[in-house]
């Protein structure tokens, strides 16, 4: 059975690029452009891991992380951002994020760290 990955990012180019790479590697990929949609997709698709952008318009990745962990406590979540702020990294870990990746990152780094 394929591992399912939910990519949550407001940047359609980044979502598509990651989705293409992960699909080519044999993973099932679900995409979301916002946090509200992501919660519904988690409920419907039960992904093995959520890859969530920190900086999104409207609702931040930390708020989404808090909502995910409240509703789905065992859900694996990795946050990503182009800016690495130590306070955001610390808060994401305290909220239950598994890790924090700096964008851009090669798709194989994500696969190696979280799916192997």
C-alpha cells in the first residue's frame, strides 16, 4: 500500500513540483492550498504525513498545526518555510511538529528523512 502525503502550501508551483516528485517515487499525494481544506482532506484521506507551509495568507502554519494536533493528535506533521526563525521552530516542536524543513529542499531529502 502506498504511503499518503498531504502537501499544504499556498504556492501552487511548489505543491505541483513536490507532488510530481513524490508521485514518481510511488507515493499517493493529496494537495491543499489552505488550512481549512487540509483538515477536511486529513479526515477524508488519512495521510501518513502532512507537509505544511509555515507562512500562508489568512491562517498560519502554526495555527493549522495546532488545529491538526487538536483534531488528529497522532497525525505526523512536518512544517516548512523559506525563513527559519528559531521562535517558530521552537513553537512548532512544542505543538507537536515532527520537524521543520527550510525551503527550497530537494524532494529526496523529504523522502529520506520521513518516509524511509
